């Protein structure tokens, strides 16, 4: 047993349910002058220091005076398996070139595909390890990681293994772009991907993802890809409504997808449809910021009753940040979500997207003892302090 004591505050999304939506999304239990008792990596008890019962000499103690604890952060949408970088493209965009133009000209995602294929399995493994360490240094204790920059059998499978071996939750983004050798023929690419990659990818990944967008895959192709992936046992995710509405929300609802992610272009009808469904809207405001695009309608989605999560979208092209606290700050200043709503969106609701909300995302008895420690007197510094860097304290370190 381990006693983590003297916290200024311990803050956790209230209740036991997931996903949280509506008024429940903003309900946070805050315990002042608090302790967390950990038994073999699992939270045994949370309470006020003055109510702490004598525990005996065998219990190890650590003091966190002046600091706050929130649940270890959960990043449910990242692309960490890539070679090279896009600093050249970033510089061009800073001078006025658009992301979509660069993509159409064979730069963008396809330039990362070339670098990722060249990296080799060891190079990819090193890259994902390095990126996972960056995430951890910002308080993330669980991350999802997509493939999608290989687009051939060996590199896609190597990407999924690299994510798994770095402790991440692998998602097969087999339909991210049409690789150069298929010359823009998305259907021919899906023939190969579904026949040759899916059977192996389904053994490594937990979910499948598709980029449904003009210039990537259309709704019919997305339906075909996702249906085959569902039949192979994968849960479903979509990149949708990033630049234009192409039917991602109706398709996600029809197929029972876990989430639809981005939503910068979602209009009122999409907001209403999502709110009436079990599909989680994953908002990626750092990507909108990085590309200088409109923000997703976060406040409207929450007010309509949609289940939302927040994630970094960490990738080299459209969101080169691993910081969920930065995302919470953007959620407050740009999406008009309260720090309490953001906390649920980067903990229990993100855990729900990853089908782990029974184990992670809360500081409550029975949950895994993954914590993020803020050097702050109030847990809301998570969103308030632009550039906050909580210390990740995963259960694996609390032996
Ligand atoms: O989620 N939108 C598609 N895919 C990524 C960006 C990929 C890239 O630019 O390399 C995203 O933003
Ligand atoms: Fe993404």
C-alpha cells in the first residue's frame, strides 16, 4: 500500500458513468487537503487528510503538499508513427501556402509516407517511443496511436507494433490517403489494403480509422473500408468534417462507430444528429489552431447534449503538439468549454472512446492509479495555465 498525501486538491469527474454529456460533463468531485490510497496499482480510497484512519507502519507515504492531482490524461487521437518531419512545409504555410494545396501537390501526408517507409521498423519504434515520452512529459498516461503513414503492408504493421510496444492503444488508419503507387485510385488501394493488410492489422489494432474528405476517401469508400474492419472485429473511428461535410456523421451513426473526430466544418444538422447518438465527437482544437482553420462547434455540441472528448491529434503536419493541457486551454478560450468539461473530455470520455472507462479516467476506488500532478493550488490550472506541464504518475510507477 502507498499513501499519496497532503494534496491541495484531488479532482475527478464525478460518478461512475461514461461517456458523460450535458450537465454531467461539468460535474467534478473536488476533495481539498486530500489523500489517495493506492493498493497494488489500484486506487483503494480517496479522502480528506483529517479523516484519514491510522494505516500502520507498513504503508509507504509520499507528500504532495501544494500540488493537485487529476486523473492521468488520456489522449484518444494521435499519429505518433512517422518518420521525418514537416518543418519545411510548416515554413511554407507560415508564408501563406495552404495545407490542402500542399497535400494536392504531393506534399503533406504523402511526404510523410515517403519518410515513414524509409525509417524501417527500428526507426519507427524509436520514433513512437520518443513521441510517447513527449506525451508523458505533459501528463498523458494513456495514448492511442494510429498507423496511416505507411500505406503498405509492412510499414502499416510495423507502425501498429511500434505503438503497441511503446504502451499505446493501436488504431489501424489504413485509409488515410491513397499511396503514390496507386496513382489516385482509392478503390484499387482499398482492394489491396482489405485483402492483404486487414487480416494482420486486426490482430494488432483495437480500432480502424478512415480520413473521409475531399481528396482522400469518399463516403462509399469509407463505408466499404469500415464495414470490412467491423466484420474483422475492430471498433470504428472516422476523421470527418475537417474541411468539408461529406457525410461522416450519418455514416458514423449508421455503422455504430465509436467516434467521429475533427468536426471543424460541422453545421447545425450535424450537431443535432451527433447529439442524438452514442457516437463521441472528438474535438482537436490544436489542429484547427495549427492550420489556422475554424474551431469545431464545441459549445454547441455540449449544449445539444453530445458526448465529446478532446485530443491532441499529434502528427507532423496538422498538429505538432503532444500537450493535452494546451488542448484544454484552447477548449476554454476558443471552444468556450469550462475547465470541468475539458477535464471530463480528456479523462473519462477519452477513456470511453478507447473502451477503457471502467479502469482509467477517474480518481476513485477501483480505478487504476494513473495520476497527473499539477504544481498548482487549484486543479483548474490544467486549462488556465497556458503551457502547463503536469507530471505523469502512472500506476506502473507506484509499486
Ligand atoms: O488528423 N486529417 C488527416 N490526417 C491528420 C493529418 C495528417 C498530416 O497532415 O500528416 C489529421 O489532421
Ligand atoms: Fe488525426
